[in-house]
C-alpha cells in the first residue's frame, strides 16, 4: 500500500471535518486512551448519527497518529472530499468510542513483563 501524506491537512488534535456535496460528511477524531496511546476514529454519514465508524490505532505518539490522519484525509481528498470549516457533530460519539476501547483494555488486560523463567531453551 502506498500512503501519501497530505501536508495541507492541519497537524492539530482538533477533529477534522470533510464534506463531499451537501450530504456526505466524514469526521476524523483523535482520542487518547488510558495508557497515553492515540486512536483515530472516522465517522461517516449524512444525518445526525454516523452511518459508518472506523477505528485505527493504537499509535504510540501524537506524530504517528497525525501522520495516519493526514494519509486518510489525503485519500478522501482524492475522492472528491474537501476540508470543511463546519463544526464537528459527532464528538460525543467519538468519546463513547474511546471509552469502549478503554473498557475493552481493562477487561482483557495482558501482562507483557519479561520473566527469565518464561524462556524455554531446548539446546
């Protein structure tokens, strides 16, 4: 996959709103989870509630997340979307989505600590 990063997309944590015509709307929200990692949420639709949701991440730095957002927004710009000055309307949906991610992390906690006794040497 060849990603093209569009430098015209603002490097900000603020939601990015893209529009195509009067109906099609995409909002890309950047949220931080309980571990300090970042997740991108893209919501698409034409009404008061998004019809589709896509999540990407986690990203371990803000620069990684902003780079991914630029690549996604650049692909949408090539499909006829334009960056809009309209206010985001799905911010609460994004907040619910990151809370659900945090609940999933809590429910399925994983230990990644290294213990030398865990290594099996068969030589």
